[in-house]
C-alpha cells in the first residue's frame, strides 16, 4: 500500500486516539473546574453538560437568533432583531429553521445596546455571540450590569482553529484595548476585509484532521470586491456583521483572565474548557464579583 493510500488511515487512527483521550479527560475532569490551578484550561465537556449549569429560573440569553440554547419560564431573550425579522433573516441564510424554534424576543435593540434591559438576572448566556461585539470590554461591562452579585455569564465561543476563521490571526489584548478606547460601535474595515476575504470552510472535523482548505479569496477574487462594498457600507454608518474577535481556548483564557484579574471587567473567570475533539467551540463561565444577595 502506498504512502498516499495510508494517509487517510493514519488520519483516522489519530482521530480515534484523540476521541478516546478526550473521553477519558471528560470523565476525570467533568466536575473539577472549581479546583483548577489558576490559568489552566479545564477538561473538555459536552454542550449539554455545560448548559446544565445555567440557572434557568432567572436567565437572559443574548443573541439567540433562530436556535436558543436555553429555554424555560424564567428565560428572557435579547437580540438586535425581533422574532419576525429573525425568521426572515434565517430564511435568507437558507437555515431552514422551524418557526417554532425562534423565540419571542423580550428586548430588541438594533444597535445591540444591552442598556434597554430593565432588570437583573442570576445568569446570562451567549452562544457564538461574544466574538461579534465591536467593543468586547464594553459588552462584558454591560453584561456585568445585568447580573446580580455572584451571577454567572456562560459563554459558548468558536475556536478559530476549527471554523472558517482558521486563516485569521488571533486577537491580542492590544486590539481589545484599542476598540474600547475608541468606543467602537461598528467593525473596522480591516476586520471586515479579513472576515470577507480570508474565510475558509466551516467543517470542524475537517479542520481537526488538518484539512483547512484555502482562504476563499484565493478561489474567487470577487470577495475582494465584496469586501470593498462592505467597507464602504460601514463607512456610511451601516452595521456590517463579522467576527471582530478571533480566539482559541487558550487565548480566550489568557486575555479574559487578565481583564478579570486587573478589574477591567467585574468578573472572575471560573474556567475555560478545552475545545472538544470534533467540535467548533469551547466554553467559559464567569462569575460577577460580589456577594450574592440572600
């Protein structure tokens, strides 16, 4: 058998080994986040295991779009579009979502202003939302104001190594500080261009197996023209939705951990999980500083 023929078998064997190792890590580490040495990543856990930690008696989900990750009588929803507009957007993106899965949006702000929320919660959740915020620090400060002391913010975030962000550089602390100093409300052209031109496929498993494809602009030069159009729209004051922040599990742990330690944001970072094999996302839980109200 040739080396070329063996290559897929080798990738498959590596994949099986990773699955077995991560299953062992999940069994050993599922409940040890609270005793992790500071700065270390927690063992990978499943999405249902992570979301089971959310207090649904008093919870705000931020940016549910057409597939909320938490439900219950005590859950409220915030988004930039109302339910009807979300259904239209879902259809335009070919997501074929069941209309019954699109929640009633309790708080709607076209500019994403969380200040319109008129109460506090014991928990907040966002799924693949935090990376879209033009000013990450302002977002975390706003979430902090909506949580009671001791409240938790549960974050599901894509890992750039296993999604269409693969060819983008990791965000660094200086980028985040600059966006906050500028009070950024729209994405800058450099991020719009990178997001438009350098995206690749979004198959997590292919990325895990080392099959990353190419930046799409290399396959079709039209994406440069599309980037020009989007940058022009942003310059006119229109919001263009892109990934502003590019994280891995380790870089999120380092950057957000330091923001907490330096009291830039009113949170303690409890843990960040390693990205599970075959998955596109990692999880983080932050606790608002202060004693819970009895």
